[in-house]
């Protein structure tokens, strides 16, 4: 019982249908006594910690349901009560049992990882690099959460002063579920986690992205697509028409943003009259720049 | 009897910090705060399109990303000689208000509360000390509020996204103000959520903070530090509304005086950087990282105002605005954050009342052919934030960022002044060196965000203590 639960795109339902379906299924499974809370280790590495903030924005399921009913959150630098050596101890203890590993942030390689020290163990600095390798080798399932973890993201933007890389580079032999986004949309993370806890690993594309969230181009479901088809383009931010000529990356970015939007479905970047900057596409940010152009079809002489 | 205590990681902050203190006869006699991460945004921004700075710099911080969109937009407007419409300022500042509310609520409930209250049984809340004094009934209520606050802080980000597209890392704040318009639906939607958020702050958050203070009164005497206070100004100097919160001001032993941005310098004597100068002005030098620099101990640089370390943040603002007079301590800082949340909610309500529906504040902006430079200074959730930028050939040729946590968590400088957070730890009695709960409580009262940060302990030269307040 896994994979196709009728939630592969195009989603037929309303805004929260998929999330609610997963919650209902989770509750049912738990009531039936076959729902085992799994351990989750949430590792923050070189990044902005924006993915865990985004996770706190989750709804149906929300963060409270996640920590109380879905998983035992064994380690989180942002949220755990323990600090210092005791916190690091909890990280090492968590490895004694089966666990799901979620990693946000990139892995800094510079000076043997010393540009991102995440704690102290036995009197020595514990680098993000060591932690990623150590936990990555033991984890049952690994989620790379957000652009920095999936491919380096902004932390690895040129000239990449901290020599940051995505998680896969230091765990070449492990299969990762990749959730690109800057930050990740909380539905993408919580929905994927729910799938793992309930039915095992979700179906992914060849790049490791869950199909239920990342299969369809933004451009194909954009509510402003009719303007594109009729050649009506915005000339500045704030215009209500197609943002293609301002540099919109909707035509190359695969997410469900147009149908599910952000922050409980209240809005999304194109809804704010700004171009998609491709934050959930591999290569972000360098391959998606410039974010804002005043007419991409204008002839530029020296570029 | 001397003992060294290292806390690493200092959890429940944004980013990575190590604290290294020396305790003699049960009291802290030396302290170092160390930023433990580095990404190098200033280097990354070189050569990029100037407009991209607004979205790019938000990635410095996940909890206060809108702050960076504010400072970079202001810096670009300065460089491009663009004066935003007042309606644009109102809308942009409303987005900023949403971030203040989200940040302050999360900082108190998710980051601060577990220091004082043993929240319900969950592996996440297993603590290692036993200094929990709040009685059972109040503990149960505060635990409920921990989870209730998650809905409220999420609602704050929903408000932010209504105008900004998404949060964290919004798209709405831009040169000229914002990219969205106030419509009746937007104004009513924001007002409706704001009513809910205001009620929570008033009825739960502020009383909860005082409830904690009741059981931990010694924190009114701990964590004071220098007492030098600074703000770049917040929600200030509107053309018609005047100042709704606080003007740019500093407070030192010489008293209160207007803030003068020309007095800002940055020092890298004890920071892992190398540059042509050890002390420089924000727009003249961008040092390169050097993790192997032996005399350094942090990736955080040391900004100074007129040569002095300055505390920034909610308490500094409230004292400088005259809204709070109790004093400077760890507990005062935590109380100030809750009181400020209520004040910000009021300012947001005022700004919402000033909106003219369907005003388009955007234009097509052009970049100068030659060179230009600009700076954007504004107070944000944690204190004064500055972006300094230069343009050449329509690209960014220089970028400097000094964040509030750089002010509060700098290392020592070449004149012997400790950082503000380090100084706040001096003299702190540590009851049990194996459970040094006092250290984290004091440092968290500043709401640290180690967006550009550090590590490695060096036994430094003796630091001379200079009381300036």
C-alpha cells in the first residue's frame, strides 16, 4: 500500500485536499494501531534555517501534529530544549535506533568543514561535514530539505566562498529524497514525511523529487497563462499580467505553487505580481539569475 | 578555582553559536561568543544584478528575511535616487510589522520558554537542568500556549504573504515599496488576522512573560552588560504621520543623542578575516575570510559606534523611545520583546488605516550607466541592520552587511572592548557548572541570529573591562 493514492497530479481537489487526506489517513492508521511513530533527526547545516521556520508554517498537518503524533523529533538545533554537550549527546544517541534524517543547509567543505561547526563532541568541534556523513550513513531514509541541501543553493552561490555542496555530494551512495525550494514549502516536507511514515517512500522522479509535489511545470498551470498565450506581458513588477518578460522561471520550474500556493494558500510570488525566481529548481540561484529583468526579450549588446 | 565552560551548540537560536566562558569562585570572569558558520554573502553579491539583491540577501536569514529585503531596497533607492511614495512605505512597513510579530512570538515561545518551563513530555523538550520553578498549573497553561502560539505565528506569516507572496523569503518588498496593492479584501483580511494576533499578544504573551519573570526575579539583575543602546530608527519620520515608534538615537554615558551613521566602523582584530585595514568604515573595505587566523575566534566581525560596542534590539528601542524605563537586564530584554510586539501590532493597525486602495507604487527602474552607491539603514526585529552597496556597469561591485546580531554578538576588538553579549555574561553567578543554564538564558534574551558566524578557542590577551554606563 504505497505510491498512487489518487494524489498524483493533476490534483483534482481543492487547496488542502491532499494534505487533509494524508492527515486523515495518518489518524486512521494510528487509531488502528499500526502507526508506529518513527524517530526524526532534523539537522541544520550551512544555510539560513529558513526551512524549519517554513515547517512551523505548516497546516494540515501542522508542526504540533508532527511532533506529537507523527514522529519523535530527537534533534533540532532550532527547537530542542537541550543545549551544548547534552544536545550533541542526543544526536549521537539517536543513531542507536532507526531514524529518518532530514537535512537543511549545504555541506561546507572548506578547511575540512570548519566553516560550519554545528556542535562539540568529546572536546572537538563537530563539523556539518562530519555530521552529514556520520548520520547519512546510518539513517533509514534521508530527506534533503530546501535548495541548499538538494544542490548547494544560495550557500553555494558563486564564488562559493565556503565551498558548500549539496548533501548528495558527501553521500554519493545513498538514495536521497530531494525537496528543493527556498525555502521548502511546508506541505512538500510534511506531506513527504507523512508518506514515509504511513506508506514508505513516495514515488519520485529521476532526480529524487516526490512526484506528488514536483511533477508539473508552474507555467502549465499558471493562472496567468492566458495572458502568455495572448502575448500580454507585464512591463514592471506589480502588473497583473504574464511576468515572462520580467524573467519569470515558471516555464522551467516544477512545483504545485500555482494550485496550492504558500502560507496556507493565501498567496504566492506570481500572485504578488512578481516573477517566479525558480527557487525550487536545481541550479537555483546562479542558473536562475537575473531574478528581475526589465524585458528579457530586449536586445542586450555586451552580455 | 577556575573552570572553563563551553556551550556548543547554543540551541534555540537561528544559526550556530559557541559560548566559551571562564568561571572563578562561581562567577563568570571571561566570556567569548563565537559565530560558527560562514557563507560569504558580500562576496557572492559581486557582479550580480543590483535588483537581485532584494531577494538574494533575504537568504541570509530564515526567521528575519523580510528585514534584509527592507535594507537592500532602501540601499537601492538611495543609489538610484528613488523616493518611494508614502503609500509604498506604508505597505512595505506593514510587511515588516508582520515579520516583527512572527519573530517575537516564535522567539518567546519556541526559543525562550523552554529555558524556564518544562513543556509536556516529548523528546524535543527533554532538558538537562532542574531549575524549573513555575508551578504545575501554570506550567500546563504555558505549555498549551507554546502550541497555541504556533498557530498565531503562522498567521503572522500568512499576513506577510498576503502582501509579500510568500514567507519566509518574500517577493513583495522591492524598490519603491511593494509589488502588491491594498485592496478592500487585502485590508480587511489583514485587519481580521491582526485582531486575532493582537488578542493573543495582549491576553497571553505579555502575561506569560511576566509570569516567567515572577519566578525568576534574579534575571532582572543578570545579563545587563554595557548599557550602551542604539537604534537606526523604526517606523519613523513619515511625512504625514511623523514617528510612530522611535527616531535614530543612541544612549551612552554621555546621555541620549541623535544617531550619526558616519560613526560606524567595523573591526576584524579577533575575527576570522583578513583585509587591508583592521578597522574600516562600512563602505570602504570588504575583508576576506581566513579561518586559520590565529588571533581570531569568531566569524562575526566587531562593529563599533564611535569606537564603542552598542546593544541593539527591542529593549534598546523601547528605552530610547521612552516607552520602557525599568532597566537593562536579561529579563528586561525578554519583557521588552513582548511589549514591543503589542506596540508593533498597534503601529500596523495605524498604517492599515492610512492605505489608499489600488495605489500602484511600482515603476520600471533603470540603472545608472556609470557608478553609484547607496546605503539602507533600518531597525529590524533584532536591532539596527545596514546594507551598503556600490554599482558599476549596472552590476553590484561592492556589498557590505552589518546585522543586528553582529552588534550584539561581536568578538572583542583591538581596543579591548568585549562584544555586547560577552560583556552581558561578565559576573554572572553559575550555580552548577555542569548545568550552566544561566548562560543560555542571558544570551537568548538578545535573540541571537548567527547568520554570518564562527569558532576555535584561543587563550587571548587579558581583556580590560571598561564600564561605559
